[in-house]
C-alpha cells in the first residue's frame, strides 16, 4: 500500500496548516504566547473562539466529506484524516470531531456557524460551550480536566462510539505526536550544554529517534485505516497513535527539561491534550478488545 500524497491532498494539508497558523498568529484562544506568565500560578481559561470555528467552516474543514450537491467538497476519509492531523498538530481546541461528523445532519455545523458536542463513550467535551449536544448527555457531571483548554463532562452511561470518531481522533493524536517530534529535534539542535548542542548527547539522540519511529509507525497505521475503513485497522491505528502522542510528548518534555512545563511552552499542552484524547471512546481498551476478538476469530 502506497501512502504518497496526491498533489490535491498535499494542497489540502498545506491549506489547513496555513489557516491554523494564521489564526494562531492573530492571537486566537489556543496561542501559547497569550497564556499568563508562569509566576502568576494560573493557566488559561478554556474559551471556544467562534471566529476560529467560522474560519474552519469557511475552509471546508467540517463539510469536506459532504457531496458537492450538499455544499461539500466530496472528499473522502484520507483527506479528512490529513485535515485532522493538522488540527492535532496545531492544538486547535473545541469539539472538532463531533462537529465534523454532524455536518449535513445538524444545520449550521458544516458552515461552522453551529458548534456540536457529542457524548463519546463516557466523556463529553465542550458541553457548556456547544450549541447542540448529540447522543444525549443527561446527568452529565463536570470534571476537572488535565488539559486546561478542554473542559470535560462525564455521563453516567457510555454512548456508542462511531468508528469514524475513533479514526479522526487517531489523526489528531498523530498530528500532536508529529509536533512533539518537531519541537524535540528543534530544541536538541539549539539548546547547548557543556559547549555543544544537547542533540550531540547519545541519550537525547535516542529520545528523538524513538519519537520519530513511533510517529512514522502511527502515520502508516492511520493512513492505512483511512484507506480501508476497516474497524480492525482503525483500532490498530488508535492504539499506535495514542502511544505515539502520549509517549512522544512525554519524551519531548524530557528533552526540554523543566522549561517544558512552563506556560510559555506548548510542550506540556501536547501531553495534556494527548492524555485527554486517549480517553475518548472508552480509551484504548475498546480497541484492544476489538483487535483481540479479531485475532481469536
């Protein structure tokens, strides 16, 4: 199976990355530079930026898989995975997966005019900020989130999980893992100790190499699942992407040392967002059980 992007897919990826980069540069809600100074001892309050949401809607982020007759671009899962990979790389906050899956079902979701949240397993993200909450969230209780940019609620009974939601979450995790790899390598090249870049030390080299290895293995699995759409492939992609995001961000923190935990650094946010995403849809346990059942079968 070949994973070389077509020219159109490359242009889509670059367009999404460019829009997210411009929005961040304009001071949108997730921009690290806007966070309080570390000495203040407080983190940012979660805030869903409607300007960002509408900009993503205008780009076609939510509607890309709708047919042209329904106002979309008629694209497929591989293209959606590329877009969500870039969103994960840019740490875009908000219920992106739920709104994307609601496009064409909930009026205004495709255009970015309506924010849709959904009960995903036992977790609902951004319930209070959303205009519509799907799958039911009766009895939901607010949770203290590890990620300061992702407010959470827990529902008493788990909701069915859409395999597409699992795949798009895997794509977000892949993007976060890629960003962790970029930051680790960049820091290893520029940070100096004992008169040389820390990337010259064997232990740091090994950390960076391991991050890259996990990213590339996860990328192959996520792209393959986007092509086949098989539940087993999606489950494997989920497990590998979760591992790449969580362990990659953790190793990136190790490369950065103590400065990786400060508010002016995005490194700790990569790890916290990866932790939260890893709990979507029942976490990795559901994917593990699915793969085990296929092996036994």
